């Protein structure tokens, strides 16, 4: 943010936002750290903290350390003061959480959809029902500041229309409006691609903290990619970028739900693992990995096949993006360790300069990367204007994911 | 550039740079346009123009238009006042040009390398010889302000070490130092990947003006990609991003110079066209297209095969990047029109939302996209500080391509 010509109020709001963001990301912090992080002087930081304390968003903590001179009191986020509703909408279930300021999960519940029941009205109705149950468990006097939803599909920004979600069978579903109307809340609703949100969360609190070039792979029935380049999410011209699951790698491969042949996700998505092992449809990835560990030849052969294709796509991503870190999320959390040799060999076959640099990682946030990324997208309004929002200034509005997560 | 806290001198330099950049990009311009473009008042613009006129970089032109009130004198860049040396280094030849302020090519020459003579010392020696011949043709009293070089390989920034150029057979060649030493000039030398420079030039003066998400494909023996996302070149963690020629698309395909099997460039690079048509090695793309047009069945079948693979890769790029424009440069300038049906069909098979949006284009700069992109990279020092540079303030220094072309 350029502060040329900013008024004193704007400067103060900007500084409050910077402090709130830092405390949300880092938790308990000493005043000295805040002084050194913000570059502001001690008394300005003191005044800003007093504002945040009066809003109830942060509280002072006992002095940390015992240095010479005045003790430095710390501050920490009050997680019960403000919270968001986060939804990870998958093909087979919805995961719903309340996440408090500072990033702690306050409440979490899952709901499995009945197989073949992916019509948007039913999905939204059932999901919103779970949301209401979750909201009933919210801390008293806490302020809901936003709703974030991750979905495995192409999402138009800023209105959250799902243009295409092949594995849900959705085309042009106005998910942002549907969720906002069904919830009946007056806070912003941000809809994001599941993998984009996974990348956001892993960069903020997970395996890719500090990395500027990150790819988060989300394996479910399909495979999505959240791609961060030089610190910014790859959105593309209209927000549909990152569909690496539909990179065609096998011209003699299987038909994909998108209509093409040989897309990467047809070789490494959940159903592909059972198919490659010759196991009955519906056999889980975990079952096949277990069978392979117990010596089952078909399972081992299937995993070798899947690992080979996983490696081909990963090597392509290394060549195309020269990333610092690739995070393997969703079902790929299980598949990567079971096929690691094949994947490593394929990466070694990529161009040496980027291959030597890249780190392959599992998500530090486990199965919750998308859920927590959805939470982060919903916190944006609060973090932009902490005092205004807790004073009741949140309004339902459309915000684009790119604006929300890169703070533009 | 944030101007908070900037001194008056810094503001003036910033404004001079903005005017020089605008005139360099747009040529002859009226004062009124400069006033409206810069947002500065008329007398400030007048003072800045007077400075640029005194430096010799711009001259006043006759009034354009006959509106009411005072006539608006125009200004235009003086192309003979300052120039750069641009080099497009290919596998089979070097193209060298002097390009004047404002972007006009003042002088251009080509030099073919003898086949199999790609040792870096010989290539550099022969290329520098051509450069000296070109420099002898420079306008009198003109100031050389920089050297830009495009090369088909992975280039480390900012020092211009070529980490890997498979089709030249180069590994870790310090091209920036070699060229600077051999030329013996005291101006900055910028080395860039050929496709990155092609993308820069086509966005600035070619088929992708005004587009924020652009892919420039450079077809030679290999295939490179210059990728612009949201207005910025995709560099990746270390500057090696964009190697889409090494996207593996055909697991049963040919061996690639990079060591892998089935890379995209083995199916659509220049040698692949002859191979697919069953023609003798060395048959040119133009010859095969001519034969196909004359009804030769093998040539037609070969082009169908190449077109199919070209389409697969282009569809992948559409799904991965959601670009506004893809520009087909180098040998792909000939291949795209000859295989257009197959490529269009493949793009229609990509995800609908990005596929409906993308435009496939030929380079408006013809065969010179990389050459002119190299020139632009070399103009950066002048455009940052026009008065300082023409006064003799250019020093040999290392500048990274990303800094140079995105003005960071």
C-alpha cells in the first residue's frame, strides 16, 4: 500500500491492519517484536495495541524474557472475539469449521453426502444445515466476520460462480449466491478453488512458509493445483488458471470427466489407484497401499503405475514452474510416500537446475489445508480493518479470491 | 514506485523516466496526450519535455490537429540519439541489430554458424565479430546504452550464466561475462531466455499489446515458452521457469536432448516435422508445408501428426494458465497455419471457460520478437534514468531480466 497522500486516519488503519495480520499469523508476540516488525516507534505501537485491546481482539500477556531494562509485555490474539465459518466442499462430503482470530479451529464437523447426490441444491442445503449446527457452537459474544468456501472446480471471481466442477457434475452453479442466501448472514462469502486455498494455507501456516514459488496439489477424485508464483496466486485471465489435473500426459489413457483423453487426474486420482491395481471400483487408496505393504503383487504393480504417472506430471511442473516447494495434499498425502522412489526418479529426469532446487513435501496442515485456506480467505475483511469490523462494519459483498489472499 | 518521502530530484527523475518510457513505446505524441497520460499539469510536462529536448533524446514536432485554442506541439523520440545492441543467438545463427530509442531497427545483420560448431568460445567469437561490424554502422554522436542477448536455454539471473541449453549443447556457460569481455564495452549486458524476450516484445509492440496473461511459444530445434502472468514474467524460484518444451506429452515418444522421453519439443520442434513426414533429416518446415500443399500424402500425414501434438500441448497450456493470448513464434509461425484445424479442435477439447477466452495469434513482429525483446531489455537503464544515461552515466553492471522488464 502506498501511503503517499494518505490521511492520518488511513495511516492508522493501515498500521492496525498490519499489527492484526501479524498477530493472526504469528500468535503471541512481544511488543519488541512488533516494534521491530512494523518499523514504528514504541509509543505508536503501544497506542495501536491499546486500540486492539479495547476492541477485544487482543489481550496483553505477562512479560516474556527477563532482559535488562523495562520488561516487554506481550500481546496475543483473542480467538473467541472474532471467528469465520470455513467450508471444504468435496465430492463425497463437506467439512465445516469455525476458526477463531489467530487461526485456531474452534469447532469442526464433517458430513458425508450420499453417493450420487451431488445436485447443487441438495449439496448446499445439507451443507448449510451443518453450518447452522456449527454456528450454534460459536463462543458467546464472538463476531462472525466472514465465510470461506473451497470447491473442486473453476470459480469465477469475484461472484463465486462455479463455471465447471467436473467431478461434482456442476456447470455454472452460482455457489456464492446459493450459500449466502441459504445461510442468511450479512457477512462476505468468498468462494475459492480448493487447491488455491490449500496453497494459501500451506504458505501461511504449513509446509511452504517463507517460499515464494509453491504448488499445492490436491488429490481427490480429480486433481487440482494451487500455484503461487513470486508470492501471488496464479489466477490467469479470468481466474481459471491452475487446472493441472487436466494436463494431458497419456494419449492412450482413460477418458476424463472433462471430455478429453489421458488427463493427469485419470492416472493419479483416487479411482485410478484402484483401476491400476485391478481392484474393485471403490477400493480406497489406503486399502491398496495396505495390500501392497502386505505383499499383494497387483497392488504393488498398481502403485508403481500410479507412481510413474505422478512422477511424469510432477517433472512437468518442475520444468514449467521452477517451484521452491510442491505440497502433496488430499489422497496424494498417502500416494506420495507409497510411490516416492518413482516420483524422485522422475524429478531427477527433469531439467537439472530446477530439479535440484525443488522440495517435495507433505502438507503440515494434514487434511485441513483447503479448510484453513477457506478460513484465511474469510478473515480478509477483518484483517484489512480490524476496528471497523469488530465494531459491526462487515457487510455482505463480493470479494475476489486474488484480492483477498494477496492483500491487493 | 511509491513516492512517499521522495525528494524533488527523485520525483523529477521518476517523471522523466515515465515520459521517456511513453515516448519510447508510443512514438510521436502530442503534449495533450502526455498531460493526460501522466496526470501532471501542463507546465510540469513542458519543463520535463524541455529537459528531454536539451538531452537530444526527443524533438518537438509541428502542431497536430487544428482544434480551438493554442495548437498542441507534439514530441517524438530521436532514434539516432541513443541505441542498443540486440542479439538473438540461435542454434544455427546469430541475428544482430542496432535498435534506436523509440524502437526502430537502425541496422540488422545475420550470421549463420557452420553446422556442429556450437562450442561457446567459437559462437561468442563469431557473434562478437558481427556485433563490431554492426557497431561500425552506428549513427554518429549516438550513445550506446546497453546490450541485450536472447538465448535458447535456462539463464541464471542476474549474471547471465546459461545453466543449460540442450540444443546448443551448453552447460554452465557464463555467457554474460563472455559477451561483455569480448565486446569490451562499458554498458550493461542483459542475457535472457529467447522465449521470455519474445513475450516481452510481443506484449510491448506486437500481437499481445494490452494483454496481461500471455504465452509466447518459440519454435526452433527445441520449443521454449515465455509466460506472462498478470503482467509479470514467470521466472520461478531461480529464473528457470517456462520450460514448456520439456512438458512430457508422449510416453511412447522420442528421446529428447534433455534426457527424457516424449517431451513436447520432440513432437513439434523443427526436426520432428521432417521425421513425422518421413522426409530426410534436414528437410525444412517450409519444404514440408509446400509438399503438403502440393498434395504429398506423407507430408500431409506428417503435418496432421505434428498438429495433433501441437494441439495437445496448447490445450494443456490453456488449462494450466488461462491465458488471454498465445503467440506462435519461430517455426511455429509456419506450423500453426498449416495445422490450424487440429490445433483449434484440441483447444476446443480443453476446459470450456479458458478455451472460449484464449486467442491464438501469430507474432506481429514476425521473426524478430526475440531480437526486439533483447533490445527492450537493453533499454531499461536508459528508460529508468534518461538524463543520467545520455550524460554518460551508464556503467557495466549485472541486471536481472525480471527487474529489467517488469520495471521492478
